[in-house]
């Protein structure tokens, strides 16, 4: 079978690794990802030029395309591929709105009475927005309606005492059409512990993956700006140390209700990956947002421990015959190496040296992200560079492997050493025990 993976980063590298032994693998990527380039036939080009991607897929006799990132989905790449009778693991442009249009997602929850929603309002003008902020007496989350690569969210507290921050940022979103819309969402701030559940879906059946917790803050101790994710972990039972089976099942139930509502609302099946970002609050799981593709870094926690062949999962999705996907009873820890100073770094476009052989001998996995392969080596960009994953019987085992592996990557790089550490995990458990009321 000929399979095309569209995308450049660590997410797509992880997808390619899960397929490489079972398919004839092709890729379409904007930069030359060294990990993907080694295991696939590839074309370098703009992934947002969906017509060229589709033409490459047609000329390569591709049978299934897997869309890695959200931007091509939002441009309608699945619809374009369908013109050539190429099936995709990824939703069409109408269904991808679950990620690309946050107001669509929240309205869907209201209309179909799906549990786990947050209180929210959408604004497109200053007057209504400012009046609402003046009267609302709780902390808020300000976010664009459209796509911002996970970096457009701002949490504003004590805004009644000084609400200029919330207003100014909301005005900026409207004025600049941040995310592609002249609208802004104001949500209640959910307090608790975040967790992610990714799931495979053929629109009728949904098969969830192990829960994962991401670490979005740039610096250790959960400090610094929110980024695309500095690392993540999963546990050997598919849950998390602070997450019960009942809470996990409730969150999965929300996702199942969502794909049913999408079919009723749009008349299209949700084919692909549904990523639910949840907050475990004092009242149980609340949905923060959906993504219409694998998470990055969360995909690096789940695909390496997946027992069901990825090609079988993809075939089940596009044929509408998805079966339950099984995973090994292992824990995993991912640590992201980024240019020093990230997200405001002066070390973009610098050389890094990766001893893959040594890392593999330790039991570690390397996934290349926002780097570029040149004749003289691998160069960073200003974004996350390399994901390193350790897998073990426990979170501590996985963390030890990941941390040891990081020592064999040289360059002007930084990573959060506390991801997966017992101290930080215990902090999560203590926090939930303090706020859980049921």
C-alpha cells in the first residue's frame, strides 16, 4: 500500500515511524526533516499549497493520505485529495471546523447538549465585549476563534481590578483578525489539571488512546510563557496518576457524543484523529478545545506503544470499519529540546549534533521537529527542535531513559528536566486531591 504523510515536524516523524515497515511510504514536507527523509520518498514543498500536494499524491498513486497538521486541514486538503479519489485520515474542511472555528465547537456543544462544556461568549465588536468584561466577576481566558498554532491563548486574572489586559488583547485579536476571524472568544477559566485524550475515528466508531499530560509552559516548575508543549507523559494503565477510570470514560463519552453531533450537523462522518484537550476540575472533566489531528508532543507518547499496526488503523478509518486499537501496558515520557531562550531565542539556524545510535542503545526514541537537514548537518529553527522519548514499565523508568538520551544531543539547546519527574507528578496528584469534590 502507498501511503502519504503530509507535514514536517515531530508529529509527522512519529506517524512515519509507525508506518515504515508496513507500507510504501511517501511524504510531503516544507523542510527536510532528517528522520522522515531517511524512511520515505519525499517531496519538499509548501504543505498549504493543497493542489500541488494532491497532484503529487495522484502522480505517486497514493492510496491513503495522512494529514499531520491543522493548517492544511483548514485549507481543505482532504476535499482536494477526494477529487482524485484519494482517501484521507483527516476530516474534510466542513468537519475540521471542530478545530479551525472554536465558536463552531462551542455552539455544537450547546445545540446537542454535550456535557463538559465551558461557559463562553463570542464577540466581534468592542462595545459588547467591554461591557461584558466590566460586569463579569471571574477570571477569563481570551482566545482567537481560529487557528494560532496553540499560542494565541491568554489567561487573565483579576481583570476587574485592572481589565485593560483582557480588553487590549481581545481588541488586538479582533483588529488583526488573529486566527483568520474578526472575532474573539471569552471563556471562563477552568481550574484543575489538563490532560489529553487522542482517539481514532471513522465517524461511527471511536477508539481512544492512552491519556497524556502535556507541559505547555516553557520553563521548569510550570513557569514562563505557554508554548506548543515542552514535553508529556503517559502511564502504564492508559490513565494518569491523578485521573480515574471513571473520569477517563466520561471524557471519552464526550468525544463519542461529539462525532455523533458532527455527523448530524454537517452530514459528514468524522474520519481521522480527534484530540480532546480536557481540564479535570472539581466538577469532573471539562473540554478546553478539540484538535482535528494528533497532538504534538502527545503523539510521541502513544504511537510507539501502539500494538495494532498503524496501517490497519488507517485502513479501518477510511473504510468505515475501525476496530478497537490496542496499546502496550507501558509508560512513556517525552522531553522536547528547544533552542536556548525559546520561545524568544537568538539560537535559530544553529547546528545540532544527534547521536541516534547511542540514544537508541539506551532505549530512547528521537523525533525531529522544526529542524532542517542540510549538506553539512541538522539546523534548528526558532521553534521546538527535537522530541526525545523514553518508554518503561513506570513513568520514572521512562523519564530516566528520556533524560539520559537528552545528554547525547549537542547544541545551543534547552529542555525541561522536570517533565516526568516524581516531584512534579506528585504535585499534580496533590492538586487534584485538594480540589476534587466528588
